[in-house]
């Protein structure tokens, strides 16, 4: 009981992140992709796709870290009102925890799929989507009965990560529109910085130790302080290692 509701409420949080962050960051990129594809400028296409992927990783990795660390207080802050009680919060937070990678995968997939469309290739993204759907169903039938809500959410994230990786590889190998050798560096640098931020956020949340029945203000403080800790350490690590992505946050805000 409550499994479908918990998954639906958790996905609403992911949907908010996709709408506010992914759409706002990438919408301006699509006309440029179409223009570069129209004149068959492969170097410009690679530059635009690389910039889009780096922006997605730089913005969404810390957001995913916040979701991983602060899922409970965040769900309680947004949903725990009326008949939505602490047990509902726990189930929904478990789904958010395993849905978190899906937010990054959605943003990453948007960049490479739109680049494929700009190049006139819609067949491969559709084929990848069909295989990803099969991965999702297989995960639901295997992970769902074993791990419950967490397994169902994880299977969705796994299918989206698969789609993002497969579309990126196909775009690079078939059209040369992705510098595939540079992708691991972007992921490692931003993921490492996000991991450090997540550790700092977890420490802050442990120090705050919000009770299960914390007030709205208490949950808001927990989410705010944890998010600031994650973001602060994330940016600091990028600057310490002199990562090229350290400038993308300010540029994305502009």
C-alpha cells in the first residue's frame, strides 16, 4: 500500500528539478545546435554539445548530492501536511534517494538527443528509448519484488542512465558530434566535487539532527544549510583542482 503514491510524489520533486533547471539551462542551446548542424560545422557541434554536457554535469551533480543527503527533510518540507504523515515521508524519501541519478541522466540525455535530432537522426534515439524501456521493465520485475520502492525507483534511474550513455556513444561514433575522450574527465571532476559536497552536507545534517517530527521551519533550515554546504564545497573543490567547469556556474546564472 502506498507504493505508487510514494513513487509519484518522489517523481514530482525530480520533475520540478527537470523543469526549473534542465529546461531553463538547455532551451537556448537548441537553436545553436540546429544552426551548426545546418552548415555541417562538426567542430562547432562538438563545442556546443560539450558545453551543454559540462553545464548539465556542473549544475545537476550538486543538486543530486542534495537529494541524496537531504531526501527526508526535503520530502517532509514539501509534502508532509494533512494526511501525509511521517511513514509516507519515509517511503517517498526512499524513492527520491534512488530517483536522484535520474535527474542528471534526464538533463544529459536531453542534450545528446536534441543534437541527434538537429543532425536529422531520430531513429537511433527512438531505438535507444525502446531498449531503455525494456531495461526499466526488467528492473521493475527483478529489483521491485526484492527491494520494493527503492528497487522500482532504481530501475527507472538505471534505464535513464543507460539511455544517456547509449545516446552519447552513438552521437559520438556515428556523427562525431561528441568528443568522447573528454566526457570521462567532465564526469569524474564534477562527480568527485559533488561527492565531497555530499560528505559536507551529510556532516551538517548530522550536526543539525532534525527530529522526525520537525516543523516546517526546522525542515527548511535543514534543507537550506545542507544545500549551502554541498554547493560551497562543490565549488571550492572545482577551484582547488582548477577544473574548467568552475566557471560554468556563474555563466549558467547569467
